[in-house]
């Protein structure tokens, strides 16, 4: 099932698509909270600083694909699920 983000995407050629980054963060937060996992536990499990988890979820940073991978592993989900929004 896809998560509806209610944000329109503009300028697909832009390397830093703010709307996409925000939707990714919202989806990560939705998945994490649906599993009753705190940011602290996710940070510990993925070896990603808690401050970075928060910035990703708020759509403040454009995270790396390597970080996406370790977060997906820590959440025990397929990587693609983080992009289903």
C-alpha cells in the first residue's frame, strides 16, 4: 500500500528535490512509528546518529543511499518500502 504524501513534485531534474526529501522523511517516520520504534532505538540499530534520523524524518537533509540501506535493515523492511509514498 502506498502512502499519500499530499505534496506535488516539481522540477524532476533538480538534484535536491525538497518535496521528495520531505515525503521520504514522512514515510520513514510513519514506518518507524508503526513498528513502535523510537528514533533512539533506530539510531542505535542502524548506527546512524539520532540527530541525523531526526533531520531525515523532518526532510532537512538529502540522505545517502547507504544510510537508507542501513535504516531499512534496522527496520527489517525491504529498501523499496521507504520509497513507497
